[in-house]
C-alpha cells in the first residue's frame, strides 16, 4: 500500500471581524469560521470595543489586536489550539 504525501495548504484569512464576544474569520477557501473570545487569555479580558479592532496581518496568516498586543495564527485557530477551556 502506497500513501502519497498530500500537501494541505495552510489556511489564510481574507477578513476578520467581531460580533459580540465572537471572532469571525473569512478564509480564502470560502469558509467562514468563528471562535469565542473567551478561549484566549487576553481576548477574554478585552472589551467589546477592543475586540472589534482585529486586523488581518502577515498576508492572512495571523490576526492582530494592536492595542491588546495580541497575535493569533490563523492555522492555530483552525486547528483549535485554544489557550482556555470552554466556559461552563
């Protein structure tokens, strides 16, 4: 049995925005994904206004909140690499 090395492209963000306490990311492959701000230490303590200041950086490979000094990789988010557990 021969298994070929399949290359899966890294997810790239086209756009990011927040609605309430949820961050949304539009990806180049047509998907829109979201995650609760409560899953990351710094974002969980941010105000709604601070969350809305999200920017796509590094050619779509990262999200940045300048005023919070927070950076998250799109790949990590897509893979579910969250810092905090789901709130109970």
